[in-house]
C-alpha cells in the first residue's frame, strides 16, 4: 500500500536517488538506533525512503506533526500507520488506547510480541522534532528499549531528539547521519543535472557547489530555474 510520503516522493520531478547514502544506511542498520538529523531541505525523508526500498525490508513509517503532541491524536496516527503494514496488530493496539500508564504499556508490549513477527524491518518516526509531549516521548523511549528482534528504528528530525539516548551513546549503539553526509558531493551534483537533461560546464558545477554547499533544496531550485532559463553564471554573479 502506498503511503502519503511515498506518493509525495514519487511525484517529485527532482527526486534523485544516491547510492552513496544507501551504502551509508546499510552500515547504519547494524546499530540498534539510527538518527537522521539535519535541517529542512536536506532530503532526509527521501534518503531513508530510497534506502528502505533498496533494503527490501518490512517498513513501518509514522509521519509526525505538531498535532501528535496530544496522546490520543498520536495514538490514532500511530495505529493508522501500523494498519498499513500489520492490521491485526493495529486493531489490537487500537483497543487499548494510548499507553499512558505502566499497565497499558505492558499490554502494548505483549501485543507487540504476539502480533509482530521477528523479521528484517525498519521503523521510521519522521519529523520527530515536532514531538515535545513528555508522555509521547516516554512511549517512544520505552519502545526503543523493547524493539522486536530484527527491527531497527530510524528517527528523522531537524534537531537533537528530546529523548534519553545516553545509554546508546555511552555504549556506541547509535548511528548518526547528519547534514555533512546528506549534502550532495560534486560527483552527485553532476549526475543529478545529467539526469535532468541539463548540461553544465565544470565551472558552472563548481559554482553551484560553492553557492549551495551541496544543500539538496537549493540544488532542486537551481535545476528548476535552469530548465526555465538556462545559464547559471548570472546567478553566481548576483550573489
């Protein structure tokens, strides 16, 4: 079943898959927690989505927003996301409601063991920077400590997650992907423009790389602009 995130990515004319990032994430899934942290426009969601497709693993994807700071709203969103990949599990956890007590959390963990098989899987919480509600954060922390075998959680965020990850850091059990890794290399930049049917001189490529720093959002804008009015030298001079 196609998710809203997948539909948005698939409809993006300027989307570009980068094998380098897929290789990086292949190393990342050897760790029990992956955090993809970068500002807006770095292609975090696209990169993780591309990897999930290549990794060919079961993928549970929860797209978060500010509204998920209400426990009931978060649980509705979480349950709906699980419905797309495991209906019996989603139906069962929907009946217990948001696990805001120890008893409900135990019920949730029992249902997790009952309905979620051991298999290669990634569980994605996208736009986690929106989450500030202590109860929701506690649920996430508890879930991270009790992930089913074979499941690797990915937190996609614009800022350092508001969760206690000290134990992961102290035992080197966390893999961080940051802006430096997500930025385009000059080689990727050249491939990207070739894929869009845009031929650029080496000087223009270097200028774009210098001006954007490899920031995906800016590169997309330049490609879009270039298709309308070819020529980047004037844009460089205007900066």
